[in-house]
C-alpha cells in the first residue's frame, strides 16, 4: 500500500482509499476501486497528469499524497511504453 | 408529472405564452454542451448572467413547430452534490425552477463516468432525453456504443450526436418521446429505508438523497430537515457514510449499464495521450507554454489595434462634423467631447474583447487552456491560485478589461475573485505613455529600468493581494484538481458566435457605467463654474491630500481624475492644463467621409500586416521627444514626487472600464471595495516610493 504520489510513472494501481471529505476528487473519478496511472509530471515537477479509468486529470502532489493505492503487477500490460521522467 | 407536455401548461408559463418551453442542458464539463446548443440553434445564441449572480448564462432560442423553446446551458457538473457554487446553481435550477425537459449530455468517449450523473438525474422526476455526444471520439478510441440497447436498459430516449459536426438531428426527434424516467439505482438497504421513511416529507428521491448526503441550502421545511438529521444520525451510528454508499451504488450501476451497451472493437492509445507527451514534455513544455501565451497576447492586442484606431478616427470625424454645426459652443463640446467620446470609449473595447474571447474560447474548447494551467500550476501555487489564473494575469499587461473577463475561465469563484482583484495592478498598455513621459523627463539615464521596475511592482502587488486575500478568506489552499479534456478542434462558428455574444454582453452591461463616467468628467472640465472649472476647483481641493507624496501642483493631481476614464488620458490632460488646450477642428462632410474610408482601408491592411507579424517580437516604443510638455513637467514636480506619481498612476483605481468589468464579473459591491483598496495601496506605496529619493 502506498500513496498515489509514490506510484512510479507507467505503473498501474487501484485506489484503496480517498479522504471522504474530498468530494471533488471522488466526483472527478478518483474513487476507491478505480484504476489509476501517473502519465506525466509537469515541467516544474508538480502537478501530475493522472489517468483514472478514461479520465485525464491534473492532480497536485499534495492531493495525491492523501490517496492510498495498491499497485497492479502487470495484470494488464499498458499499450504505451512507460514515460521516462527525470 | 406523467405527461411531460403538460408541464408547459402550468400557470406561470401560461401568462407568457402557452407554447413556451425551457429545455436545460445538463452534463459534465467538456461534454460539448455549448457545441450542442450551437448546432441546434447557433444563430440565436445569447450570453448573460444568471439572476442574482455573476455567473455566465448561455442560452439560445429554438423555434419548433409545436413550441418555442429556450435552450439553457447549465454549468458543467459531475454530480448534483455541489462542490462549487456553479454546481450549486445546477441543483438550484433543477429543483426550484424545473425545466420542461432535461437534455442530459453524455461524453461517449467517457461513457461510464457520464452515466453516474445520468443515474442521479433520473431520480429528479423530470422529463429527460439522453444525448450521447462525441461519438466520433468514442469511435477513434475503438469503442462501439449501442444506443438502442442504452435506451432499453435505462428508459429515457437516447439520441446519438457529433455536435461539433452539426450531427444533432436525432435530438429533436427524441425530445418528442421524452418522459419522466423511473429511478434505476437500487441503494443499499439502510439507505433505501431512510429514503422510504423520508418520502412523506420529501417525495422527490433526488432531493431526499441530496439531503441525506449532507447537501445544504435545499428547499426543505424545518420539519423535513429535522427528519433528515435523524436519519443521518441513525446511519452514522451504524458507521455508514451516505455519500460513499450512494456513490458506490451509482458507479456499480453505471458500470453494469456500460458493459451492456459498449463494446471495445479495438484498442488504440488515444491521440491526446501522445500529444500530451509533447505539449507537457519536461524540456519542451515550458517554451511551448510561453509561445502559446505570447501568441494569445499578440493575437488579441496586435490584431485589435487597427480596429481600435479606426474607432478613434470615426470619433474624430464625428466630432469634426459636430463642431461645424451651428449650435452653442457648450452644446457642441457636450456632443463632441462628451457623448461621441463616451460612446467611442465603450466601442473601442469591442474589437479587443472580441479577439480575446475568440482566443480564449479556442484555448478552452481545444483543451490547450487546461494544458497551460498544468504547466503554470506550480508557479501559481505560490500565490495560492490555480494554474489557470496565469493567463488572465498575463493578459492584464495588455489591457485589464479583457483580462478581468478572462477570469471567467476559472471554475472556483474565490479563485476568480482573487485573480480579478490582482489584475488591476498589472501595468496595462495605457499606463505606458505616462511611464515613458515621466521616466524620460526625470530619470533619463535609467528610464527603461524605472519602467521595468514599475511593471514588476505591479505584478508583485497583484500576486500579494491574491495571496493575502486567500489567507483572509480561507485557510486551506485550493485543490486545483481539474480535468484535462481531450484535444479537439472547436467548430469555428461556435467560437465566432460565442465571442460575438460575449462582446455584446460587455457593451450592454459595461457601456452605461463607462458612458456616465465620461460624461461626468466632461461636466467637470467644461461646465461653467465661478473662477474656472469644477475640475480646477476639485483638483485644488484634493491637492493637500497629495502633499505627503511630494505632489504640490494641482494640475498634476487633477490629471488623475480624467485618468479614471483611461490612464493614457493623464498625459493629454497634463498637456492641456500645463500648456493650454488645442481647439477641435471643424470638418466638412466630404472630408469626413474621405477620412473614414481611408481609415477603414488602413484598418484592413493593418489587420493583414498584424496576421503576418504575429510571431515577431514586441517593439517597445521608448523614443524620447523633448517636448514643451516635458519642460513644463520638470518645473511642476521634483524627481521624488515624480516617482511617487508614477507609482500612484500604476496602482490607483483602474480605469472605469475595468471597474465596469469587475462589476460584471465579481459584483458591484466587491468592485467598489476593490476601488477603495487599490486607492489605499497606491497611496501607501507612492508615499514609500517618495522616500527612496532625496
């Protein structure tokens, strides 16, 4: 179990827990059970581009830290090669 | 409720017209609602404000055989449970001013999440049609959606559309079959029982659920509220969160429906994902961002200049004709320098705003604005603002008026307010003539440095204003989370129509206040007054207030008054009061017509040249001309006083057009408070600036 901010780019994970008071995150599709992936980080390091199912989101690191996920180990290989970030 | 058509016959509608209907478009952000309105009734598009708010209301008239329909675009929302005032408006409209028909717009490319809102809307008890839009994007993703199956599974009629290409015919056909759907989601037992117990007091299922989830400001009686509180306490005791329970049940149902109607026939990585790798690239992202910003700025200001000039020429010609009229001099002056100048001031903003709205609508609907927000977000976090706020702030350096309207792209009103209050401190183009005049007279060696310093001072003051206001109004920082919509080609007709309707809304909403201000200043300058003009009297009365800033000449202080109309007027007024007025030249009819044709031609060629030079860098015109005005200025004030004057001109009350824009965007009372605040900040910082020099 780790936070979404710790998830390495290119890996998929399933959301376990979102702070229940974060109604906006939940409404945007970041809900327990959804499969997420970090696609990119912004040129200045923050925020992150996150894909939750079919939705692409701008998510700040501070918010990502509050979301708990479990990684999905190569259950479904992604169509795209992992993004190289430095 | 069983017959949707009966709704239009209720008493309140009857007084207007028996066949008048209101259809509301409800759907998530970026589902193409405005494209749909445009495709259904584009030529009738109009823009206004929602009653009692400063939120933009987009609507259009649609004339059908059986009825006259007003199509209303409700703000995009993910759920009826509001997380922002715009979303709260959606709930309020649907519950308290129910439309005759709900057109629920769904994103075919993201159908599962769209269905969550649909399931919620089906509990409202309103006649409903589902419009599955963006079928082209779904197809590009390799998704096939069976619309007949969707209709069968859910109940309400389903129309498939590609609104951006005008493929919307099915909507009107399906609207005739609209009926009140029966709710689809079965919630966990505990929640269903709570809803059942509330039914006698709250018969509407959607309303009961919202109340249970803790939504405030619902149209409920005290008695009903008490019952809701009891049910909530009961659920909490068993450790259940009604919001999460309902959300889970809806997602589960949406998923089930989705899998019955959608089939993947291929799996292509979306183009958007590939484009994002380029646009948001760690190295290329920043230069591309700056290029987009630069182009927006150039497009708005370079292309509008020839048309603003044309309006100025028309104004001159009209004034010239008026001066040639055989009427008393005061009447001539009123018409030429009051009325014509006032209307001209309002209209001169129209080309600027039209182009800005065009650029902004393109950036917003194409998906680029969200990417610009993505890149700027980190930097804006420092001021506690979302990334999107960057674009209006930069536009403020061109002109504050369009920049204030550009804050409408921000979804949270608090962010909008703070950005709008920061914008007037951005040194707009109209302040540059004042800066250069003074800088070259008093600081000839460091003129560019002084001007740059003023720009930076404005920026820092604005950002600090936003930061401090954020601290005062709410402790926590904004979440900033937003959707990055897919890249799209917005239909150009929609862009033009939106820009046109929004420009019209400016002229109607802000035109009056600007005209009144211009006429007031005209009265101050020209009405007869014992021992001079009301202007001189007022300026002399105000001058002691400015002694602490090192300003003792009433003519300098006086020039700040017409500066309220437009800051560049400060220079002209100084010229008149220090050197004496130039008379208006009368113009014969024919000469006027010739001048008009000439300037129309140069506006057209200027636009073409502007298009060609969009990518060229700016040229700052800092050429010093030793004029009589500069000599006269040098005698009127000391260098330290001049610096204080510059700082004051930079920061004090923005021009009347900006105040009028603020009134439309953040409300009249706040705009008034802003004026007082800016005046105080300008006074204090000008006082400090004076101490910098001996």
